[in-house]
């Protein structure tokens, strides 16, 4: 299986959870529970990338390559916004400004991964390396109860 296909499926499922949360974000405790589910799923995806795919890319392209450097910065911004949203929901205040920011950052980030990163990995790695990467991703995913 291609890395692009596997990771894209995850993007789509994360996007669906984000949509459900956005529809319910003003619904008090219900919003909090839905957000927690979305956050957990997104953090699982990020962990799989940082602990498996970015490491492979750094081994191939060098630790100071521009691509994983930029993607890591975007992950940090996404994690920061997830914390801000959680704090806002906990305090019962409106999270809309952070929701909008997260939507924008995630959209740009996913496009960069789809157009440049995953496809580069698929072109660069042989079948064996790809299968090993996907098996490692499944292992990292097990840490997250979803
Ligand atoms: Fe990512
Ligand atoms: Fe991703």
C-alpha cells in the first residue's frame, strides 16, 4: 500500500471529526467530548508522522532538510491551537477564533503533505521500506485508545 493512500485516509477521517466538532462547538459539554475525540485522533496522526515518517525522511534527506523542518513547525502550531481550543472550551468561552486558525493551518499543512511529502516518500522508498513504515505506524497508533 502507498503511504499517500494510508495517510490520506487518516486526513479524511480527521476532517470528518473536525466537521462534527465545528457543528457542535458551542454546545457546552457535548462540544468538549467531541473535541477530545478529534484531538486524540489528530495527535495520533501527528505522532505517527513525527515518530516514523519524519525520521525516515531525515535519514534519507538529512536532518536539516527544509520539508520536515517546516512540517514540524506546522505541527507545533497545530498542537498549540489544540491546547488553546481545549482551554477555551473548558472555560466556557468562544473558541471560534482558534477553530478558524486551526482550520487554516491544517488545510495548508495537509496540502503540503499530500502534494510534497507523502508522494516523495512513495517515490523514494522501496516496497519493503514502505511496508515497514506502515507497520511502525500501526504500532505507534496502538498507544492511542480510539
Ligand atoms: Fe502532519
Ligand atoms: Fe498528515
